[in-house]
């Protein structure tokens, strides 16, 4: 067999988790040989920023997490624009091919492998002709395609299917580009899993006031191509058959599905995502997984940027520590492997000059286990959830108090008492 290049650590996936794992691995294994592999033809970037800023446009490297020069300075080999096509867990080899033509194929050998393959946008079943007019906003290429599509039309009408944080951010940006925007959601108000009724209703008011139409039709939705003057549009109808809108383009923001293809190639245990233990090791102890592609022992799959960064930090350190153990088993110490434990992080959304925030908001069915306190001061709104048993802060929903958003997050992490919280937040 032809010899392949050996890397101490290979990281697959150039999102938040992958870039964080890379920095952590380099910090804890300064002399290790490391390869960073990603499907997009550019360095890792802050994905959550692109949906907030595409109306004005941005430079290709505006949201890069590491400069191209950083990789060279830190002796990191990169393979951007490559898709993993094969993994042999026994031989510790990985093969990747260039995207999209697959003209170049390369196989390397690894000692430790970190999967940070993220997640892909969810699409409903669609007729082929409708799928060709459908877009998502998960990566820069698709954002650029969406922007070009809208700016090329004199009177664009765009449907955004999904009213989570990505859907409302995309809706705002499309509106700023001059499009007539229809946001189509399922819940009683936008961001209904994260916001309470007061905050969600205010968010809906802000959108409508700024010209965005919100629809909450009977499900399931129906999609069909429709001929109109000047071209075709996608007709979207509710479950009862009534037409909601006829759009030049449809942007699907219906959530994310963990990407497990590489894990399957490696023969790893998967469920909703790649199953990991508390140290983020997969069913193969030489392979770690982190971020949106990881399913934790409690069944949780998180989709928050800051949590992906935290998982990547843990996976990178543990892979580096395990690598050191291979080199010096006498000095190996299992306690050097750190554990990942879930920590609540804030979800924030800023639209048309209004700021919305949520962390640890209880599910509606569990509200009876909390003492709910609401505070209103002008256009500032805060709702705090204190445990009925421990009398400690477990969650906050807020709008129009941007300057205190980090304070609210830390207050939930610290589980302040009501007296401590109201004093710190000046309520």
C-alpha cells in the first residue's frame, strides 16, 4: 500500500466547533501535525453573522474566524473545498475529494480525528421545479445567491418558511433589500420556543410595522410552480388550499439536521447525531465529535454558536491530551480528559433597531414549576423565571435592554436569588 502522510490530529468541519477545536488542539499540542478539512472553499467564518448583514453586503473575509496567515503561522495544513469520501477507522485513514468536480483526491493517515461536520438546512418534500427556486441561508455562497436573486428583480416577492431566529433575521435583511417579504411560521408568534407571549407578540409587531407580512396557516403547506406575467413564481398554499403568496423565491429556514455522513463512513454509533460521551469521544475512542453533529449522553443536540465553540475547545484539548498519552503512556492520566457539561447560552436577535433575548426559558408545560416575575419600564421588558423550589433564577426573556444582555446570561448561570437579580439588573 502506498504510504500516506501522517497527521497527529485531523479536524473535519470548518464551523464554530471545528475552528475552536483547532485552536484548542494547537494550544495543548504545540508540536503536533494538524490538518483542517472543510467543504467550503474558504477559511472558517462566523456563520451566525451572515444572515444579519447581507443587505448591505460584506467582504468575503469579513467574518473569518482565523486569517489565512494564522494557519501558516501556527503550522496548520488546510484543505478547504474538499469533501470527505472515505474513512477507514481500523487503518486510521481518511480520503477527501475536491468540490464540486472531484478532480483531486487525497488520502491521509491520522492518529486522532475530530468531527465537527455541523448540520444542514432542512427542506420539506418539494416538486423538482419548486426545489430549483428554493434557497437557504446557511452559508456564504447561498447568501450571495439569495442576494443576487433579489437584487436582480424590480419588485421581488420572497417567502421565508420558518420563523425562528434565522427566519426573522433573513426576513429583515430581505426587506431592507426592497423585497416584499412573507414569513410563514407554525407557532403562535415568532421564536415561540424561545420567547414568551409578550416578547413574541412584540417581535411580531416590529416585523409587521416594518412591512413584513406574517402568516400562520394551516399545515401542511403546499408548493407549486405557477405561471405569471414575466415568468414563474412559487405558489404557497395552506393545508386548506388557500393561497398564502406567490413568491419569486422561497427561503427555507426550517431548522437544521446534524450531518453524520462522515461518522457513518467511519462506522461510528449514531442516533439523532453522532453519539459521544462526556469527554466528546465517539464509539471509537480515537475519534471525537463536537458541535451541531454531536449527540450527548442525555440525548441533547445543541444548535447554539457559543455552545459549539465550547464543545470544540473540549474536543481539541482531549484529542491533544490523548495524543500525548500515546507518546508517553507511562505519564498518561485519564483525569486530564476534561468533561463537557451543558451550560445555557443566550439567544439574541436584533431587528429594525429592536433587541430580543432569551436564555433558559422554561417549556410552557413546566411553567407551574416556576415563579414568574415580569418587569416593564418604558419599552424595556424583562421576564424572569425563578424555581419554585430553589427560589433561584433559571431563565430570562427580555427585549430592548441590549446593554445588559451579558448580565442576564451570567445571572442565569449563577442562579441568582430574586433580590440579587433585581438589584443587579436595576429592576
